[in-house]
């Protein structure tokens, strides 16, 4: 049996020979995180998926190396038999139909390399196809279109037997995604959502800025995760520990996790350049206010003066490792969880000429054990129908919890879920807190020795999104080293037999757990599903953080208990974990 492990998709990818020397960059038209949907271009007919790129999307002198696509074939009749393959090319704009690819003679700019084409994925995994024999093709410096030709459905009696493309339904529509017929003059339409058909390019730059925001490093060499915990108990005699002196009413509150920023600036000129560096925080998600200059708040990690502009950048690469070592006050933490965009700029000292800029997003979370952004885009069960022992799992890594030596107390859990079908469903029959398996890593210990706490239900939900708080006998762990500190697992068991009419199985209704699919702030090795088949290993959920929170910030009466999940979707999406819901699109809809 193969155990699949998630890994981060880095913003710098290496593919074709031109990119091999300096790296290729994905020119995103999505937020990087699929939301559980995929779609068909033109019903049972052959169709063409299309992504529009404007000249301003690429830097002068760019090379188009490859296309990155996330596609899906979930056929239930002949899975894998048809071996669908999308055929890719690059085309210019149709002069008679602006905004769409030119399919007639003269419209083709480049065909994809045949040896790089791949069969349609059954899991929505990322695949790439190259151009120019692996060397890429030059930026045409005009509006161009990535297109992927979808073969005709070979089993019309099975509507899921096609190769579709995954959708990003939660970020702002950037008016890039559309579909067209494979024939010139045929049907065409924009689809209203962003889809995962994106260019990977190499861009030569005189000055090249790369940025990444994260929480603090958890161990040497750690890049940091894409969320920062405002409260994570630590030892006051440790140099990284800070105390919130304003919170006298509920005892001492400390943290050792801070907003962290790591930048590189590549000066590809033979002489030094004098530039200003500005870090802007978008306060809109927090307070509704416009972005603000936050440069003066950042200090070198470990201490030192703030950044002083202008900065002399010598030829070659300059590194910045910065943090905001401050403790958030409770009124501000009351606005968490939230995802905050950051914009870093390189400017001439006069602050007028912009040389380069990069954006990134960091999730601010109220306390350790709280990974999601408070928004449930999907509601999941391990499979449909639910079988005995099926569970949704969240893993709380020891490196994310209070450091060894600091008291760790967990006194409750909060789970966001919902009922699909009748209101009187029993909900979750039980939840368990377990340690990690000492032999099979990234799996809960299902032996009697692995059980730490059990809460027996039923724990019913209302309509999604619905939040329940589950109290447990206080768990206190005082590990003295990271080697002995346990990883904890929360297992939420689903009700056996649950199913719904929408899946063609009759249906008594279903209880499901909410999932956050925002690609900007995903935390790997946090969310899993466990099939109830004896010792079967868990399945990682690479694109989801389940809304299952461990309260590591007692005492009782904590105001964080009032947090409630939200959803972008007027009609909540229910799916079996690891699958995607089909969206039908044809010339009539």
C-alpha cells in the first residue's frame, strides 16, 4: 500500500532548459487552492479550455516555458480506461472576437511538446506541459491564450467520464478563464470563475524581488508555516518569548510566534543599486482601512535596528530575514482568524519609480491549535455512504504547540460542520484525542495506549455552517524536550450509514465537517481522513484545513469560544474527501 504525503507547491518551479538555469515562475490566475469543483468545457462534445494573458502579465524578455494545469477524470464506469489527454497550445487573439483565442489559420503561436503531454489525473494533481522542445518560446508581447483541447466524452451514459479542469471559486474573478469550441466560429463563453490553466515563465530582470511571509521558524532550517499564532505559551526566560502585560484579567499570556518575512533581492547589474524597500500591510480584512506602510515594525530576526532606507544592494543576492516581535492585544485578536495580504516594493529613493513588487498572504490565528481561516468552502465526509469507523482528522504537530517546558493545557475542541438532509440527524457519535503512531508516522495511534481523551456524543450540528464546542477533562502536558513532546490527533467520527439522495443512494441525510480550501494559507500535514477499515493508513488532504480547533488558550470562559464558521457559498458544497464535484457547462448554460 502506498502512503501519499502532501508537500507544499513552491512559487519557484524548475522545468524547461531555459528555466533550469534561473527558475520559472507560475503566473497565477487563481489563489493556488482548488475549492472542490471541476468542470466540463462543452458537455459531451470536444471543447477547449482557455486562459487569457495580457502583455502586462509578463516582464519584457520573458520566455513561456510551460503550462501548469490541474485536471480531473472521475469516471465511475470505466475509470482510467479512456486515458484522456488534454492537448495544449498557445494562440493569439481572434481579431473578430476580442477576448477569445483565434482558432483559424494564423492563430497558432506554439504547440506543446508531444512528449510532455500527460494522461488526465484522477486526483486533481498538478501536471505540466512544455513548449519549444523544452527551451520555451518567447513572449509574443501581445495578448495570448493558453488553450487545452478536451477530448469528446466517450461514454455519454456516464456524465463524469471526461477530463475537466479544477476551479477556484473563492478568489476574485480575474476574467481570464473561458471555454471555446474546438472549431472556429463555434460556441464560446467566459465562465465567471478562475480555473487552473496557468503559464510558467522565465523572466530576466535587472532587479528581482522574492518574498515569503510565515510564522516563526519552529526548528533550524524550517521555512515556517503560512499561519502565525497570536498566543502560544512559552518560557519567559527564553529570548524569543514575549508577554502581553495588558491582559491582567485572565493571567499571563505569552507567545513565541511572530509575523516573519524573508526576502531575497537579486541585483543582476554589474554595479550596486540604491533603492528603497517598503512593506505594506493590507488592513482591509481586519479593520476595513486602506493599506499602511509597516516597514518600521520589522526588525532582523534575533534583534537589531529597523530597516533604514535607502538600501545599497551590491551585485548578486541580498537576503532579508525579518520579524515583527510584538504581542497582539486581545481586542485585535478578537478579529482573528483572518488572512492578511502583504505587498513588498522596491522603489527608487524618490518613492516614485517602482522597480519590482511582490505580494504574499499570511494567516493570523488566535492561538496554537487553530489552523483554518474561519471560512468553510466545502463540507466533507471520508466517503459516501459513511461506514463504521470513518473519521475526519486534524493533526496538531508538537512543533506548532507550546514549546517544551511551557505548560500545554487543552480543555476543549471546536468543530464546524453541518447537517445535509433532516434536522434530527444524530451528528458525531464520538470524538477522540490520540497521540501519533510511534511506528507509522503521520498516522494516529489507534491502539489503547494511543487514546488520550474520548468524548461520547451524540454531538448534533445544525444547518451548515454550524459550530459545536466539546469539553474534555483538561489535558496537561509538560514535555521537557521536543523529542518527547507528542503530536496530537483529533478524530471526529461520522455517523455510519449517512448518505444523501443527491448521490443516487436513497439517503437518510448526512453530517459533514467544514474545510478551509484557501490556497494562500494551507498548512501541510494537518488534515486527513481515516477510512474505518481496521489499520488502514489515513489519507492526507493536501488542499484542505478542516475547521477542527484545539483550545490551547484556557482558562474557561475564553472569548474565542464565540468564533463561528462562515462560508462563501450560498449553497454549501458537500463532497467525499479527495473528490471533486462536477459542474456542468455547455453551450446552453
